[in-house]
C-alpha cells in the first residue's frame, strides 16, 4: 500500500493542474466551515478566508474552539471548499492544497482518485481504528473526509463540480451546507458525512427524475403517443424541426436517467456502510420511563433516517426504469414520425417530378408534331434548291449532307458515352468469387443499385456457375 501511495503522490504533483498565477488567485476566497458540539449547544460558523491570507490559513483552521463558558467541544467538524474547473484544474495553488491535504490527514492514495476523478465510494481504516479515511465522487462533487473516533473530530474537503444537470456549483455547495446545518448535532458520529452524502444523492435523484418526467410528458403530448396525453388535440402537428428537437431531448433524457440509475447504485453502496433499523446501535432507540423518553443517540437518529432514505431511493429507481422505457418509446415514435415526414416529402417530390414529366412529354409531342414540317420548310427554303428553274437541286447540294451527316453522328456518340452507366467491377476469383480467366461472359442485372463502400452481389454465370462480384 505504501508503494501505491508514493506513486499516487508523485503522479498527482506532476500531472494535476493548479492555478499558480498570483494574479488569478487574488480574488479567490476559501470557505471554511466549522461546527462544534458542546454540552448545551452546537455552533455553526461559515467564514471565507481570502487567498492572500493563505500563509496563515492552517493556523486559522487549527485554532482552538471554545464556547462562551471557555468549555472545549465534545465533537468538531471543519470543512474546506476548493473549486475545480471543467478541465480538472484546481482553482488554488499547489502548495496550499497539499498543506491542507496533509494537515487533515488524508490518505495519499486519494490523490490518485482525485487526479483521475474516479467515480464511487471508497474507505480506508487503520488497524488500530484511530482514524477512518473516506473518498466519494458523485455527479455533484468530490468529497474527502477523515474521522478520528477517539477525538470525535472530522476534517472535510469538498470540491463541487461546475454543474450536475440540476444545479450549478454555488447551488450544490449551498444545498450541502444547508443539510449540514440542519444535522449539525450529529457530527459526533463517524457516519455523519456519509449520511449527508446520501441526503444529497437522494435529493439529486428525485430532482433529476422529476425534470425528466416533465420532458417525457411534454413529448408525449406533442406526439400524441404515450401514457400522458392532453385531451385537447394539438392545433398544429409537430413539424420536422420540432421533432428533431424532441429527439435530442429524449436522447438527453435517456442519458440522464441512466446516470440516475448509476447513482442509485452508489447510494445503495453507501447505505451498506450506514446503520439501519435492522442494524441498531448498542443504545436503545427508545427507552421509556414512567415520565419521559430518553434522548436518542446520533447513530440511532441516522439509522432511523436511513430506513426512510432507502425507501426513497428504491422508489426513484423504479420510477427511473419506468421513465427509461417511456423515453425509448418516444424516441421510436419520433423516428417513425420523421420517417413519415420524409416519405411525405418524397411523395411531394415524386408528384412534382411527375408533373414535370408530363410537361416534358407535352413538349416532346409538340416537337414531334412541328419538327417534320419545320425541317422541310427549312430545307425547301435553302438556296441550294431553286424551285423556279427546271433543275431544282443544284450540283453542290451534296455539301449540306457532308456536314450534316457526320455532325449528327458525332452528337449521338457524345451523348452515348456521357450517359453510359458505370458497370460493376468483376473480381479476379482469388477469394472464390468473381470471374476466373478471360473471355467468360457474365450477365448481371444491375438495375438501380446504389453503392456505399463495397458490396458483394451473387450472380450466375452463363456457364451455370454461381459466383459473386464486388461493387466498389
């Protein structure tokens, strides 16, 4: 394991991109969240430390916490947020990031996971159970945290994504802080961050399912095919452009629902590491006396909530699978409607071509009617024919035929060679097909074959042998 850690650290320092320019970091603020649980209260602090004070950042992080009575907390949590661009560049300098990473006590192998943006949930524990290291990468953020049970302290780094398909970066972090604030009294439990992550996952899954349900319903209304139909008929049926847009929406919806199913699997993996009603803690969830109910421990509160979250995830999984089938159906319906539009367009083109052919036929008939009289009228009007003389045809009349005959033949030859169809290329028989040897005639009806790439067409030679030719 030490070799993996050393290799991960070396690769991270060499390949990970940071914002090293001071000018680009002057306006950067580093959020620092501090939660402290005392005997009578739990405090929540949210401050932003300017990057220009980064040299004293760790002093700010490790500053002792006391309440108004100068009492030390029974449990603490400190969280630092770093931003990351879409190309993977961390919006912080390398020195500060590595100082925070090492000070918090994260396992060095997480550097490899960060560099490669490995998706999933992973955990490492030392043999003495003095600390627990966790790594989580979801559609919304990358989360690292280490928990020390003996000190009941937790250190967290969160790196939100640019967007997760539902919220942007600021909303992702704001929602995470909101959940952390409402459950701040549970920070003494080692599963606190895992529990928060499942809450965020469930909320994202349900939002994503709801948004895609709306897209699919709107598509079903426009196509009038599906389980969600508007009683009012559409005044204007969807056109080709609208169908193309709906096809794109259904493609994106299918991808989003597949991502939902993937995160359902991730949530189930995290649930396996959380206590549940089937796996209660050592303390009783409810201890009744004659007058009051004993307080419920953090582990039991998490266990109670996990049962409800499991049900929500299972329900969302069923809904996502159902919506995937509906989206696939709409994708097929849209394809068929587009094919129908193409057929109607082809029909209109064929009708226009038919109308043009009628016009050309009319012109040809009129030409056939008027061409012979025109020819003879022109011929009789030639100076080579003198109708008032006794000899009508002059001796040099042959000059007309000398030029007219070859010119006509030349025009016919040019037309023949320019309109001649391309013939198929017959193989040499080296692969068992084609014509072997010269002088063997082959009859193949090509028809209106259109070729893309290379096509092999079987045929029967005149000598009765079955063979093939390659059309290129």
